[in-house]
């Protein structure tokens, strides 16, 4: 089955290569982009597969030489050495191909919508939500992504009760998807006069951005209302009814967007968030239907799951899903979070690979 999949991938790669030369395909922008995307994805697999076949051919040739009694012993020894080197390389290529053949998360290349909400801890939780938003914004910028605030509810002290923002860029979801859950902070709050450490929480939700086609939304099911912007202050706040509230009647989902001066722009943002929430609900229902088979070792992505602790007195960050602790809290909060994200991805990949082999 393993090599059958590789052979089929090679056939499909050649087929697309031919299709991309056809005038009717080139003139169809949507179809052409879809084929180019598939062609590029298959290209990595096919290149590695052809490398594997070439290595296998060389190993067989070396095997024949080392068994050829007409050759002198020195040549046979050289052939045997080459055979073992090629066999080791072949094993490595086989493992790489297994990873490449693993089903990709279809959402990985999408933009992502992130929601941060103040949890337990009052104002301190709101201040930490602001810290997390800054961390994610800096991380997104370091990856070449763009962020766009959709809705924001601030406190008088500069904290954030709730914020929803989009991270725009190819592959954004693949880098943010394991951030869903409860983030816990342990530190002495600025509002604490006795110097006692307080534990507070912020809830993070990560949604892949979707469009109307993926969730099949009936416009008649959406109630649209205009309202005044809310927030801690500002010249534009509460002066015009540019904010938009959408209610999806079948599910009761309510979306508010207030960051744009234009009601139309806020409506567009609100619809994007609604599509994402409906798509996420649909996706979670599908995942729960097959959850009995196996779960990722890095957690279910449940918003009630405590995933990470930020301990300020010890300058420590601990990710509880992979039992990973680092002692560079300041750098982490400055957006240097790739180390933990890479380990989360690697752990998830290993779990899925082992599951496929069961």
C-alpha cells in the first residue's frame, strides 16, 4: 500500500504537469491555482520518491557487485561498504516518505482567527490577556503574517477583557492551532500591595478562517443589528452606530465587530468570524465522531484544557501537554515561541504516524 500510494502520486504529478500546459486550464484561473497548489504539494513527495528509487537501484547494483566472485576482494569490500551506506540512506528516505504521505490538516494553510478572553483573576487576567495579544502579534510579525483586530473590549488599566483578531498569511493556522486552551499566569499583580503571587487565567480559542461556501449559510438565518462601539475610551467610541452585531438564529451564535468606522466593513468582518465559528463547530462534530479511534498526544484543543503556565518569579514557561519547560519567559512573551510550537507539531506528527501504523 505504501509504494502504491507513492506510485499513484507520481502518476498524478505527471498528469497535472500535462494539464498545466492546456490553454483551457491556463485560462481558468481558479482551476489553474488549484492544480498549481496540488502540483507543488505532490512535487516534494515525488522528488523524494524518485530519490528513493534511485537509491534502491544503486543498492541492488552494489549487492550484485559484492556477490560477484569474479571480482577481486578489494572491489567486493568497496561494494559491500557502499551497500550498507545505501541501505541506511534508504531507511532514512522511507521514514521521510512516511511523513510526506501523512494526510495533511486541510486547514493548515488557512488564515486563523484567534479569540482571547479574560478568565479567572479579574483585572490581572485582563492585563495578561493584553500580554498574550502582544506575544501573538510579535510572533505573527516574525513569521511574516499580518494581524487584523476584529473586536476589542479593553479595561481602564490597559487590560483586555476580550479580543478577536485575524492572523493573515499562508500557513497561519498550522502555527497557531495548538494554542487553544487555558493559559495560566503566576505573578505579583501590579494591583497587589502585599507582594503576593496571584494565579490568573486567559482562555484562547483558535479557529481556521472559512468562507460561506464551506459552511453553507442561509442569509435568512442571520439577524443583523447596528450598535454603538464599546470600550474603555477613545474619540470614536460610543459616538456612532458603526458596530455590527450578527446573530445566527439556528445556533444562537452572536458576533460583534466594532473596529472599523464603516458599518459595512464591520459587517464583513463579523461574517468572516461567523463563518469561522460555524465551520469550527462542524469540524469539531466530525472530530468527535471519530474521537474513539485516538487523540493527539498534544491535547484535544478543548478551550477548558489548561495547556500552559507562565511563572514570572521563576521566569518559567511550561507547556503541560509535552512536559516542556523553558526558562526564558521574557523572550517567549516577546514572540519567540517557535521552540515550543515546533515540539508540539513534532509530537502531534509522531502520534499520528504511530496511529497510522497501529
